[in-house]
């Protein structure tokens, strides 16, 4: 098995944008109407054998070549944090995947700054001591001092991501607002 016969669906967004929740919804049999629209837009067939993998596994040639149960899927969903402290390495890994995989479809979760800020507040209250010092943490901390400047930094995360995507080959790029269910292609 190689990446050349793998179909990848990358779910991207900043920390606390709802990526994990979104992936669980996609993998569940009872998807909401907005998720069904997205599945149709992505041209994903209901009987696809879908699995979830991390980006490190997809760039590890030994693991990709294994004929393990995990690797025998039609489509792999990959979680991609736009504010990870390992951002540069992850983007380089994504470049490798994009150049080798059969298809690469990207869904970027769009979340309003205020919604994101509320989610980060909850996350920090509940997980402060185990939370990594990522870009999301620093944008949130800055929002306590200067909301306007931190909103600009938050918007920059999305702009930098879109600029990066312009550099790689993708089969489909969609922006999905989970709050409204609105799709942008």
C-alpha cells in the first residue's frame, strides 16, 4: 500500500473550532442535514470505508505500507490544528501527502471569533495545567488585553492557511461554518 491509492479528507481549523466534534459527526451514522450537504458536496459515498488517521502516520512510509486493518480504508479523515505549536512541521508533512495521495479534499472549519473565544475560555478553565502553549493559547491570552488585536491575529490564522493551500494541489477546498451549516467552495 502506498499513499498514491489513498483518499484524504483533511479537517482543519484552529484549536477549539470543533474539529474533533465535527469528525465524530462525519463518522456517525446519524449526521445532521448540514453535514449531509457537506458529504454530498465532497462527493463521499455512504458506503465508503472511512477511518481516522493522524498526519504523522500518513507520512511514515513503513506504517503506510503495512497491510494493517487501520490502513485498509477507502478514505482517511485527518485532523489538522491551524494553531498547533508544530505548525511548520505539519504543513511540510501535508505538502508530502498532497504530492503523493490519490485525492486530497480539505474542509476548513470557520468559527466566529467570539464563539472561539468562549470555547477557549471553557477549555482553559478546565484544562489549563495540561494545555500546550500553542498559538491559540497566546491569541486567547492577548484577547484578555486587546480584543481587537487578538481578533486580527485570529483572522491571520485563516489567511495564512488559505495562502498555504494555494501552494499545494488539492481536489476540493471547502469552508464550512458549523454554526450556520453554510458551505463555501
